[in-house]
């Protein structure tokens, strides 16, 4: 029997033992999800095809994916699909470890909030109070406002460094202090805008939090999180250890690039543990989500006080909580986070009330489209409220409007200038192409916005009266100018 099949059978036994009876519709619902994937964007008046998970794994070049579904406050099924490591032939099962990417952040935030609950750290005090050898450098921006834990966790501290590329396994890893001073492979983390003034995503801010926790506790960050968060939540497979201990390598998935090839060294290492260093499974992340749902329903939380859980889910700027991203409100309030490391793409989301949620983890750079389609299928089968498919209408453009859009652009993508080509196809649609980044068919919603099957706003444009681009966005990145 294959390891993946054995793990799945064991999982079903565990679920059956924890419930009075297995819902008779469970196999049908799981099958409906597996065969109910659709493009994220539906087009009015056109045929919209339905796919299987296997179909879309092949389409997106995703070798492996792992899924867990939460219904009525418990995991009703979990399953792995595809290949974990093509070199060894290992298949994905429910125990396969994935790098969580930025999902590391809300789980790590829970550890810092535990120190607040214990009275050894505060949400609104100057974080330099708890930092020892390295401190956030004061400048004109910090004269009136300080970097605080609350601002670090909500991405409003005014700190630089969005994210981290990781290190090849043969690389010498920098310490937390070296990362913050710019001695690693990213720039120094500094304040370049007034703390509290704006929301701006900052992995650098979470690395400051990591150092504060290490300075306060006197133990490695991974040890503190293991003792304070992971074990109390029952996340027995998870670890913030980076590098991953060798004895756990066989359990870990390899990471795959956009072409579907294993990245050199199988995966990258992330000494920025709070921001990107968690190795975990969808089942373990389900325990994190369910514990929060239960706490909001009045049950004791294994790590935090009830009042701290409520504070964690109170929206700050850009609907961000103390760790999790938030969306909706009232009965429709959801919390969760996405995650992206080199060769891994993931997402988790759950409703605060009603006991619904899901986690999807992939071992591929191109996993996001597949993840969104799986989540959409789960939402339809399990009747998630306010999670409808987006339907678009294709606009009819004049010839001069088409010519204004067509062309070659330069875009600032992850700090690197790349070319983005927009071509008109014979059927009136557009091909949007950037080498190594994207190659998609797109349609106009109006004369300044292109959408695709995977993105509502693939590219946006603002032109002056001469047709010169004034501003624009491509996949969320700045379009710099149109090449003559």
C-alpha cells in the first residue's frame, strides 16, 4: 500500500473516532470538490468549463497539493494529491510537510501575543524597550511615533523589506541581527515612513518581532514557538526550525519552480523564521484555525486569553488583524493568510463564526491559480456565504482604444524591471506575456482594464490625451512606461 493511501485511511479512522457518525454525504462532497474546479473568473455569455483537480494540476504545472476542509468546526476530510519529490518518487499525503511562506506570520504572531498576555510585552510600547544589542534606528520618522508590536503585527510600523528570497541549502545563514542589518541577501530593515501612518506589508517588521521574542525569552525562536504555540495547539508535525532537521527531510515536499522543475537543493532555507520559516501541513493549520473559531464561540484557547483572541481579529488598517488578514464583517468575517516561498504557494481561510474553512498547500511557484479554484469549489460544495464566482462582461473597444492598450511595457516586479507585452489576437482578446512570469489570454472590461480567467485586474492603464501611459498596474506591480 502506498504511504499516501495509508495516511489517508488512518486519517479517516481518526475522524470517525472523533465524531458520532461520518456524514453520509462526505464522499460525495469530496468528489464534488475534486471534480468541480472552474476558472476563477467566469465570462458572461461564454461556455465555462468544469475541471478536476488533476486537470488543473497539469494546467498550472503543480506537482503536488494538499487540502484540508473544515465544516462545523472540525476537519471533515483531508487529502494529498500528486508528487512530493520527483527524484525520490515520494507522493503527497496528509503528513507531507510544506513550507508555509507568509502563513508563518499569523502563527508566529500568536507567540508574541502570548507574551503580551503574560505581561512581559505590550502591544503599544516602543519595541526598542525589549530589544537588546540591535534596535530600530531612530530618525525623523520616529520622532513622534514609535515602532510597536501592534504596528509590527498589522504591517503599519513604517518598516522596509517586503519579503525574503531564502537561501540555497549550501549557503551560510545569517543570524536574525544580520538579516536586520542587511548582512544577508536583503536590505537593512529601517523605518522610512512615520509609524502608524500607512499600511505596507513588511516581512522585515516580523523579523524585528522575531528578534524581540528571542531577546525577551533568551531561547531560539523555533523553540519558543514549539513550546508556546505549536504543541499547545496540537500542531505536532509543524516546526519553525530552519534548516529543517535532516531526519525530517523524507517527510518534506521538494519545491518546484514555474517550469515544474525542482529548485536547486530541493528547497530554500529561511532564517527569517517568523516571516517565512514554518514547515507545516494543512491538518496542523486547521488546528490553528479551529482553536480560534472555538475561542470566539466562548471556549478556552490553548495559548491566548479570550480578550486577546478578540483583539487579534479586530481590523486595523487595510483590514489586517494582529497577524491574520481579515475580510467581511459580522457573520461573514473571515480570517486567514496566504503564503509564498520559493517553490511553495499556499492559502488558508476560515469564517470566525459557523465553523467553516479550508487550507490548500502546493509545492509550486504557479500554485495560486489552482489554490483559488480549489477554494472556490469548496465554497460552492459547502455553501460558504458571500463567496460567489466573479462574472465579467467583455467590453467592445474602438480600434483606437485597442491600439492604445497594445504594446510593450516595462514593469517593476519584485524590485526588477521586466518587459510586459500586450498583443491583440485575431478573436479580439489580448495575449499578456512576461517571460518567466505570465502568459495569459485577457479581455477588456473597459478601455483601461484587462482581466483574465485568473485575475480580475490583470493589467490596468491610465493614459493621457496623446496615448502616453501615466500610470498602471500589472499583477499588482507598477507599470513604469510604454516602450516606443
